[in-house]
C-alpha cells in the first residue's frame, strides 16, 4: 500500500489497548505498513480463483482473521483497540489491493464493531460472546438492509421485511437483496419494521444458524464476484426478545454522522484495486519488448507519461482520503461536509487510473489471462456504494448554496 511518508512513519507499533478496569485486553493488532502488505499479498494469491468461481472466499477471510483485522473497531470497553479514520483508509486500501471482495466482506464486520462502540444495540452478553468467539474463528457480521423492491434504503423508504412480537420474542419475515457476506455470516443484522401506524424500526440480530434463513445465490455480477452479495429470505425466523430494540418511526434521528469517518475505508479499498492495476501496468511495461522497438516499452516517453498520469490520479485519491480522515480525527468542522464529496472524487480518480492503464495496453489489458481485466471490473463497483455520486453532489451543492445565501433582511 502507498500512503504519505509522514503518515506511515508516525504510526506507532501496536500495544495492548488500555481498556476499562476488569476488562481483559484483546491481543494487539499489527497495523504497520509491512503487516498490512503481507495480508494483502496473501489475499492476492487466491483473488483470481474466487473471482472465477464466485464461491465464498474462505481462504482470504481466514487470512484477515489470522491477522486480527476482523477485530478492528471493537471498543475499549470490550477489550479492543478501536479504529481511527486514518487506519481505516490504510487497512482497507491494503486489503482492496489484495482482494476487494474479501476487503468488502471484512469492512462490513469491522463497521458493525465500530457502530456497537458508538451506539450499542446488541445485548451485552451476546456481544461479549461475539468478541470472545472472534479470537478463535472469523465471526462475520453485516447489516442486511436492501430489498428487491425498495433498493438501497439510503434514498428513503421503509422496509417490507417485517418483525412481529410473540409471547417469547420476535418472528422475522421478508426478502432482502444485495446481502454482502451472506454465505459466511455468523449474524445477520436485518433491517425490519413492525406492522403498526407508527412502526418500530431497526436492526434485529438473527444468528446464522437460526431456522428459516434461505440464501438464494442471485449474485452474478460484473465485479466483486466473490463478495457473496446474494438475496436472503427470512421465513418466520424466531429470535429472542432482547435481539431487537427498534425505535418508533416518529422518533427516528439521523445516524451518527461521525461514522462516515471510519466508513472512508469502504471507498479506500478501491484505491487499493487501482494500485493493484498500477502494479500490473508497471510490470508489463518493463517486460514487454516489441520486436520493432527492441527495448521495453517502459523506456518510451509515451508509457512514461501514462505511468505518470496513473500515479497522479492515485496520489490525488489518497490525498483526499487521508486528508479528510485527518480533518475528522482532529475535529475540524469542515470534515463532515468534505467526507460526503470525497466519495465521488476518490471513485473518479480510481476508475480513471485503471481505465488509463487499460487504454494504454490494449488487448493484453482485456484478456482474463492478466489481472488488469479483473481490476477494471472490480474498480467500477465503487460507484454503487453510498453515497452515490448524484446524492453526494446534491448534498454538497445544497450545503454550499445555503452557506452563500444572502441573509433575509429583518423587518
């Protein structure tokens, strides 16, 4: 992974976190550039295999678990060391460079740990069991929100997936789509609503072993083919009463906006994809010796200029990601506004870098014998993650226009 030199050299070696009294600290996680690069290289060795098969990438997930990275985001009150915005960018860029499907699956789990640290909603005993289990095996979590009819709920609307109270707990019924990590989840955090005029809305915790869960292998996608983003049907799944603590629709408040700081990592993983594409481009440029030229194409000004353009795009993407992360970490009030518009800017740069490499190399770039074709497909998936470009630009435009609006004269 490539990161600003001053940032990389300032990262301390991992130490055991200082948690609350009586809480046993979890093993420290090595977040050095060298350690992250090793994990990324491990993921890269199986990325093509899983891309071709579309099977769940268990080997890659296990490698992330073995490095302790699936425990990132666990709060100090549970013995963890949390996760900063800057480290979120570093970690997921490194994982995305290796295998973006595994990186996305991992990010979903990590972000749920971050959410629990900031706005706890798990029953305490159950979450502590999740933390303990995460020491011995990959424990994957994800918020399952999208639905075939609704689409992504970020644009508004209520879930058609319903939850009904019983004498002993709750029953969940519904159909979810685009459920990343579906086949590997330990717990589904299913977005549901009660059937009332002022419904309770929230995420119900559904253990993966619960009866009535049906995973339908619908994911046959352009990119991130191993992300297991299938449909899931919940056929009257029974869960205990404590597994759901919804809020009334009338009392809903916007989520903690500062979560967007750590969420930058989900965008940064695509910088990693573009860095992997860059690595192939540079290697190919040194190895390709056309007969008419008699020397590597890396020695030509045309290829050197293209290499410079790719590096410029990726430098811009990283500077945006790390710069916004620093603003958020230091409490800069401009950070929250900038994190929204950072997403489309990073996406444009990452996609442009890969497309530039593809355009320069021609047929070798588009054959499945080379990884650049896979990187081209994967990097385009950045566009589907929220905030999507139109929403981000609309929010940024409204904010800047509101700030520039003339004051209304006092009568």
